[in-house]
C-alpha cells in the first residue's frame, strides 16, 4: 500500500515536471530575461514574470480567435478549399509574419519569419532573411555587428552609416535609393540625420554562422541594448580592460534606453559632417572602396510611360558580387503592370515600398491536380512576396497609385528575364512550324496575338481591375 502511494506520488512529480518542461519556449525566454534584469529587485522580477504570462495568454487567445474566425467563414466545400489554398500560399508575407526584434520609443527593427516557416518550397532561399528598420528623425542606432552578410537599401530618409574596418572608420551619408554592403562581423552604427523625416531601411541578410538565423552583437551598450562584455566574468574583464570592477559596472550599467535613441542636433551635425574615407564622386561615391551605390543615379534598364526599372547587378558592382545578389527597384505607373515574365535562375524577394496593387504567378508546386496554381496576393506598403526562378509572374499597380517595389534577386549571375508578353516575348522567337505545332493553330493566328505587341516589360494593365482583384482575393 505504502509502495503504491509512493509510486503514485513519484508519478505525479514526474508529470508535473513534464508539464513544466513543456512550458512555451517564448514564455520561458521571457521569464528568463526577467530573472536576469540586474536592476530589478525580487518584487520587480515577479511582476515581470507575471506580465510574461499575461502576454503569452493574450497572444494564445488572439491566435485561437483568428483560427475560429477563419473556420467560421467558409460554408461551402469550395470556399473551404479556397481557404486552404490561400493559407498554403507561402509566397506572400504581411505584417503578421514580421516580429519586432527591437522596439524603443524612437524606432524599431522588424524581422520577417524564415522563408521556410510555412513551406519547404522556399528552401532555396532559406539562408536569406529580410528585416526593416524604422527610426524617428534625429536618432542614433546603436553599434552592433551581425553574424550575417548584410545589404541595406535606404527606402526613405537620410542617414549617416559608419562602419569600422580594421582600425579605420568610414562614414557615408546616404539617402533614398542608396545600397550599402555591410560585410559580416563589421561593427556598424548609424544616425537618422534628418530633422523631420523618418528613416526606413530595408535589409537582406545572409547568415554566416547558423543557417537561416542571425544575431546582432552589441558591444557598446549597457543593459539595453545588453552589452556582450557583460557576459564575461569580472575577473576576465578587469584583466582585459585594466580597470577596477566598480568602473566596469558603471560603464556597462548605464544604457537602458534601447538600441535606437534620440540624439541632439549638435551630435547629429558632428556625426554627419565628419565623413571619412574617399569623398562621394558622382555617380557612385566611394563605390570602389565598398561605399554606397545609388540605384536612382543609374540609367533605368527599362523605361516607358508604364513604368521604370532600376537595377544594380553584381557583375557591375563589387559590393554585390560575392553575394550573387541583384537589387532592383520597379516604379509601376498606376493602372499598368510589369510582366508577365519569368527569371531563368534568380529568385526574387520583393518588398512593396509604396502604393497598392496585386501580383499573379503560376506555380506548379501548389497544385494537386497537375496543372498550375494561380498564386496571387494583394500588394501594399510593407508586403513581401517571392517569385521563385522559372515561375511566370506579373505585378499590377492599382488604378489610383503607382506601385513601387524593391527586389533582391538571389542567384543573379547568368540570370535572364524571359518576357511572356510585349515585344520580344519568347513565343515570337519560335519559327513558324514550332508555333503551329505547339499551339495546334495556323501560325498566322498565333502571330496575331504574340506579334501584336508594342511595349516592352512595362505594359498597360487590365482595365477591369476591380473585377479581377475581386476574383483574386475574396
Ligand atoms: Cu511553384
């Protein structure tokens, strides 16, 4: 009897232990951080842990609510099927797919989830991550290095970016359209030097340590951003920096404002004027030394009344060469579209910078019936979409606003764009017999469609867009 009771008791203990171990990893992490806030007393730590629990509970409730709403929506079988297809569309990312890495009163850094989180179809670009930094006017973004190769695009505002390269410091004043390469591990910091305008920087990162994951390492900091110096024992730090512990505690204990903070006008002026390194020479200042390239100072590679395309190719820019990355920017006139076309080798990762519209893409992977699935998505500021190599795609601007899209194209070397409409479309290149045989129609009829094309790449968009969009999305 006693033995049985003992057994029961130990079982209870074990299952309680299991329940604890199964704690939500995010909750665990949150509580862990509470425990390690050195400035908190015991009561504050408890409060902090309680707010963690509350946060997770609310989050779970929100998620449950969303799930139920979704389930409640579709009535007919068909609608339900469409719903699953939309959920399985792994090529479009919206607000909810971003996570705040940094959030202070003066700005934030949002990181997009791993491309493979929803579907393995994007494993070809698994080792790329997208992040967006936003900072208020006259702010300082704390020094850090990353275990990732980094390419920045200034989407809005004016910044000064400073990098430390082997004992020398280089600063660049950058503005809308500038592309900056930050090699992995390079200490980098920046300011928003504009007094009124927000700074918005879109980043693509290629992790070099843990595939698909990157971290920021802050040395100069305190509690927030937490300095990595603090991870060392006092003994080691005292020896390394040759100062006493109380001085160390002071220097690594003051900063609590986070990694984006307000700067004074004087500080901004001083930091944006002390530009070291080679001066900027038109069109791309300091480019040979790895400085910025401005996309908009280049000639557009495509330009007509329906849109403009700017491209920075790795063959032309050393900064992008080893990453095999092309950066492009399309400004599609309202009511017009780009494509349809496909990339021969490159996979496009696109971020909508301004405007609205939608895209359509043919994907054989998502279809169960052996044909092509039409993948589509509504586009507006901040939406990210991916067009893999070989996939025919068209991007359409709304009737009301131009659509501005920034794209990072991975595997750019040797890539060709094959137009599927417009002048120079692939069918036009076929000889007569091939047209006849492929379409099973007289070549005249095929040519009437594919030869009757005036524009290239940017084309007039559908006139019945409203209807089209209605069909594509809801
Ligand atoms: Cu596909």
